[in-house]
C-alpha cells in the first residue's frame, strides 16, 4: 500500500512538472459582446502584413498596452513604437469590466506606521492616475462618461461593521479621504436595505469601458504609435534584439524592447504561468431605467459600489440610468483555459435575483447585455511588474486582481519609468513580486473548493 501511495504521488509530481513546462490550454479569443462594445464600437485597424523593425513593441491592446504606448511615445519622441493586439482593442478585460474606477485601497487594518506610509503613497499615486483619465478624456476629445464622485464599499454582515469602523478611523487618521456610513445612511443614499453599512471613499467613480479604449487609441496614434489589430504574436525569441513572429503570414518584427501588457493572457505567450491565473466573471447591463423605476430605486447618491462578500457584487449606474452589475460567482477552468465553459444563463439569473433583492421595485427588470470576461489573479492579490528576459529588455505588468481600470492606466507610466530606468513613489511602495501559484492539477483542485466555499459562505448572512 505504501508503495502504491508513493508511486501515485511520484506520478502526480511528474505530471505536474511536465504539465507546467509543456502543456498549456491554447489561446482562445472570443468577440467582445459587452454592453460597452455594443454601445460604442471602435473602428478596427488593419493587421500586420509585412516585416518591421521598432524600438519598442507592445503586446496587448487593452488599457495597459495603450497607456504604456501613450506614455512611452510622449517621453521618447522619435522612437518607433508598435502595438500588437491579437483580436481587437479592448477585447479583453479592458472592454468587459463593470465600469468602476478604483484607487489603490483595500479594507484591511494595518499595524505598522511604515507600512501605512507606503500605502498612502501608493494611494496618492493611484488618485493622480484617476485625474490622468480625466486628462485623457479632455485631450482626446472623446467623452468617456467619467464620473469621479467616489465609491462605496458596502458591508454585507453585521459582524463586519466594527472591523470596518476601525479601518475607516485608522485610515482617516493617516489622511485617507474615507467615511463610515451606517445602515440608515446607506438606505437613504443608495436605496437598499441589503447592507449593514458602508465605507465611502471620496476618490474613484465610474467610466465607459470602450470609450476610454477609444480615447487612448486616439492619443496613441496622435503620438505616432502604429497599432495593428488581429495580429497575434506566435513566437518570441529573446535576445539583445528580440524577434517576434506575428500573424497568419508569420511576419517578423525586430525590436530592442518588448512590453507584455497581456494580464490574464500572459501565460499563452510562455511567461508567468505560475504567477497569474485567469478567473472568469460575468457582468450584465439592464435597459435604461424609466423615471418611475429610478424613483422606486432611490439611488440618490449614484455612487458605484462593491460589497464585502467573498464573491463580491459590484454595481454602477450609467448616465442613461442603466444598472451594470457583476460578480457573485466566479469560475476557473483547468490549465488556464480562456474560453468560458460556465453557464452564463444561470449566472445571469443569479444577478437578476440579487438585483431584485437589492431593489425590489426592479424584480421584473431584464438585461439588455450579459457578457463574460477574465480577471488576472495573483496569489497574494498584488500586481506583478518588472523587467525580464535574457537581456532584461522585456517589461511587464499583470495581475490587477479586479482593480485594473485605474491601475492599468497608472502602470502605463510605470512601464515608461522602467524603460527609462527611473523610479517613483509608487515603485518605492511596491516590489512588483508575488508568490507562485501551484501548478496543475493542484491549482484546479485547490481553487475549486475555495470558489465553492465562497458561494456557500456568501449565501449565509
């Protein structure tokens, strides 16, 4: 029996090692069918059809890639910069999120003042990035429906109230613009009795996902960045001069510096398989609410909010009074699969049920759009960034853990700083490292009970 157990464990270990180095679910790219993409389609650029040379090549046409391209082009005039997107701009998480713009803050009390100082520096840096989104909107001439009146972190359980009050008091004493709202305040300002209280953070807000993609595209091309869509990178050959093989025609690009701006898709390029995993989420958008429905909801403050459940729900209001809701359920598929294998209709019904509980007057409301997307998740909920490659000429950032809308804009500047060898308050506050994620099958069989526990625990109040 002992021999059989040892043999089984040995085979399992060998399988894990072989699987880690040689097997990876193929890259799957479905079409972005989010409300944002349907509401504001962006013209698609041609794909790469000829060999090329560039000083900098960026892989990934989401917020990170576009922001990096824009910052690099502004700070390095005359450099030839190419951005490659495997599908279309904003096809990943950037065009599929829930519409919230969040600063760098997590609701956990901190014990050491030195740690608090670092958190405050990172927070201030992220708030400046929110203002940069406003500057992007103004400079591009494209309204992104950006509203920055703050956001709410709503408290789901009575047992969490004391902890959140302590958190609010501690962070406020260090200069964070945060307030505690009791249950009565939440009911009067948000219009729901679902929550026991809330933290109001005065920075943050909401934005239209694809309008921001469009605005960044305009600014990048204005600075001379060449953007190619439907141009999948098939091979990366490291060296002092990096060679890329791109697209169906196997076009060759030679560059001195490469930027990986592919977040949850990064393992498909052969990098960071053990550092980030794709978590699948579903969002939905209602039709515009009528004036009567808005009066029944009484969401007077119009602030977007995310709650304290493990599989948290998040909601935002669009300017035309649609409710965008997401969360409540998450999926992970074996070997970092990117094609969604979950039951979207079932999750849509879960979102409808939750919306009806929050706002009983909307119990008959249906969704105009329901869509899935992937979030890049790291082991310790910290972003990963830095330089890699045989010549340290590949910069990267990934693993936003659900806070990517604002952070990805900010990390565009970080990538420009890494390229220039500069530092910043944010770089001094974060080390850019993360704990490794176990390989398959341990990853899959470890994640599944965690997700099931979250759903079970969230069903209890």
